[in-house]
């Protein structure tokens, strides 16, 4: 799968389309592939739309520049292209994120992800698990 970076203002970002599935149905959203983020963090309104009870997830205290905030992690079925996986996604009702963020913790595992800055593209390939995994 290949995705072109998307321009926002003067900058470009590796945003991809992902479909999330919840109790009330599914929703396709843009998400930033962030190799610097350990976890995935999505906007609270997405959880509300999908019918995910945010505060029923595993509570996590996230530390940031402006202090700490509670987030709640859920296992959410996600589809990228034809690939499906359960992804750990945190929702933090108290913060507004600029982008939905796909972090390394379990989203990156089944893929080989290449960021091509020169061509402004991200390439996502599936790869077989390493021996012993």
C-alpha cells in the first residue's frame, strides 16, 4: 500500500486512511503514522461515534509538556487496505489532538513501513512474522 503525504499549511504529513470498527459500526479516518509515538491516540469524538465507552478502557496517565492527562486504552479492530488487525488505541477526552496518531505499539508490528521523504510517500507492506514469533 502506498499513501502520499498530505499537506496542511506549509507542512506535509504521512497521513493514511484507516477504518475503525466499534459497537455502532465503522468509520474511515485519517491518522498520522508516528514512529516517535509509542502508543496510538485518537480523538474522543471517534470513540463516541463508534459507540466505544471511553472510560471503560484501561486507564493510563499520559505525561506531556503541559502536564498529565488521563487516557483510556481499548482494543479496536482496524483495517488498512485489505489488512485487518486489533490495535490498542487510547482516547483522552480532555485533550484535542491535531491528528489521530498511530504509534509503534502494536500497529507497526505486522508491517514494514517506509517513509520516503523525498517522494513524500509512505509505503506499508505486510511481512511474515520472524521465526520464533
